[in-house]
C-alpha cells in the first residue's frame, strides 16, 4: 500500500489519538467515511497502530535503557525478531555501525538490568556482547506500557 498525502495528513492528526474521525474529516475537507476507511486500511496492513504511549519518567520505579547488541551471526533480521519478543523490549532495530541491533527496553523494580540480561538476553544464542545506555532524561520519549 502506498501512503499518499491524505494518509500522511490523517496520521499526523492521529498523533492526538483522541481526535475524532469527524474532526479530522472536517479539517481535511473529506468525508468521515474516507478517514475511517483509510485508517482501517492502514491498520489492517500493519502500517499504522493506534496506541497509548506514556512518558516513562512519569511511571514510578521504571526507566528506559537503550542496548547495543553485537551478534556472532549475520542472520540479523531473525535475531531482531527473537529480541523483539523478550520481556521489557519496546523496540528492536537492525542497524549499521558498531552494533548489529539497538534495543529500547522498559525496566521496572524487580525486573531491572540484571534480570533483563540473565533471564532474557543471555538465554538467546549468538550474543557476542552488549552495551547499555541508561536514559537519565528523555525528550519526546514515549513508550507503550508493556510490563
């Protein structure tokens, strides 16, 4: 599916996830059914997901870390999928540079770095090394609450 200018404008308006289709239609001078149809199609094709996001700093006893992962395999896509299923993982990206994967991880009291590494990461084969980047202060950082 191609994302045209109307789809992009609808998606921008959906940043405010509580804005009604009727209001979006009025602003864009299109019908409410057009908005609904396009949002449904974007959602069904996996291009758009409407979800609530939270500022991790606002959740007591939670924090976000970025984890750089070096692998001993070149099967990066499959490994990325494996990592995406680990507890606490918000997102995984296959990247260039000194790491093979970059993970965004949400941690909480009782499931912190030690638990994440021992119970999750090191259960996977092919992990050569990891490097952790603790987020002290994030700007525009919002994550789905997954724990």
